[in-house]
C-alpha cells in the first residue's frame, strides 16, 4: 500500500451517540428504518442500521427494527426488496437482502448474549436461509433474486454471494447456539465459499466497475490470508481516491461513505490497520454537524450526491467501521473473525 498520513482516530463516545441518535430519529414508529425520511427501506440496509444502533447501545431501537422485519416475513422466509411506510415499493425478492437477517441477529447476540432473542429469531433466520439456498447452483453460487411471480433471475452476483456467505455462516453459528441441527447447511456453505475463492468464468455477472465486487470477497471472509491481501492490493489504486475515500465505481470520481467504511473493515480483516484507519479518516469530511453522513461526494466539484442526500445506511456503515477499529462493542469483530459457536 502507499504511505499514508497520520490518523485522526476513532469517533468519540459523544460522536457515536450523536450518529446513533440521528439514525434513531428517522426510525418510524413501526420500527422501519428508511434510507431517508419519506423514503424506502430494504431489509439489508435496515438490518445494517439495526446493527449500528445495537453497537451504540441502542438495543431497544434495534429490537423494534427486527420486530418490523418479523412482521413482514412471508411464510416461505422471504421479504420484498423495497418497502415504504405504507406498503411494498418493489416486489422482487433479492436473495442477499433476505439472507442478511442472519448477520444482524448474530451481531446482536454477540452484543447482548440474549439467548431468548436468539431463540426467538432463529426460526426467522432459518426460513430466510432455506429460501436463499433454494437459489444455489450446483457449483455453489447463489442466484441474485426471484421475480415477484417466483421466477428466478438467470445470474449470480459476486458481491451478493459474498455477503450471503457471511450470512450463511452466521446462520449456522446461530443454529449451533440454539441447538437446532442444520449441519446440512455446511456443505452448501463450503460450495459457496469455494466458488467465491475460485471465481470460475461464468459464475458471476461481470461487475468489475463496482468497488464492492473488489473487496466483498474479503469483507465476507471468503478470501483470507495472502489471497485476501493480494486481492485488496490488486485494485487499490483503481478504487481509492487519495485522501478522499473509495469510489463506488472505478471509472467515476464518486466516493461514497458506505463503500469507504466497508473497504476499511476489509483491510482491517487482513491485518492492515494502517490502511483501514486511513480510509476511515476520509469519512470525516462527509460528516455533517448533526452527526449524519452524506451518502457520497463528486470530485473535484465536492458536490454531495445523490441530491445532497444523507442516509441512515451511510451513518450505519460509519458506526460499524468505527466499532471494528476501536473494539468498542462485543460485536466489533463480527466481520473480522468467522461466525462460530462451538
């Protein structure tokens, strides 16, 4: 990696609380956490926000977020892709979005050690993962989604399958915690991990422009050791704008808070704390006076996008990266070590 300037350190306790308060302020009475006031929520970013709240000690608000999801889950284990306060906005079923509940529940267990919560939520997680694994292909990848009528999409995504790998391992750890035998998931997880490591031609739709396809196999734990270090080094100069953060796509000067924070956690996972802290430091410029974070910024104009948006999921990504770097909560290592319960 390139030589970096000195770091500014983690958020203070007051800053963490301010950002958590900002997320909680936009949570609806139903428990739904929209991206922005009046906007939509998707189960993935909704869970990410719940995790951030829990990491900051806001367990009541996190519980309400999970209650909202439980109330909307279909009998087959699925959720739609996007919801508004008064109904469904996008009725497609996204496998990665559906799987992420497992990561959220495992994260909250790590913080609270509340076995009752884990036991109550495990059937929700189990139904979701069974739905997801029904889309797994023979060599291991998991198709991206189903149409509203149940017809599967024809391709898998590397980022989505990577995130599902972490979620599936979280679900397996939860099953062992609550004493439910789902060792049948182990073989499916192994095949998913194998295809993520080898990435054979045709397994995943080409998305090389997107930073998430670069770092997500590392963030998810599918790639570890030298292979993970080499992957992060291979496109660092493509996706990282010096001193500004991580581009969401490699051919545009658009840095985003969430991608920058996730990429920081991926570097921390391979032991590169210096780069992780360097990346996290770039998010200070995207923090508003109210503790919220701009979704992204275009350079050199320094114009915030989209449309001057501050989003709950961007603030959530900052809190989770800060937790990983500062070891603030018992779940700080949720993306740094394999989810296991023995």
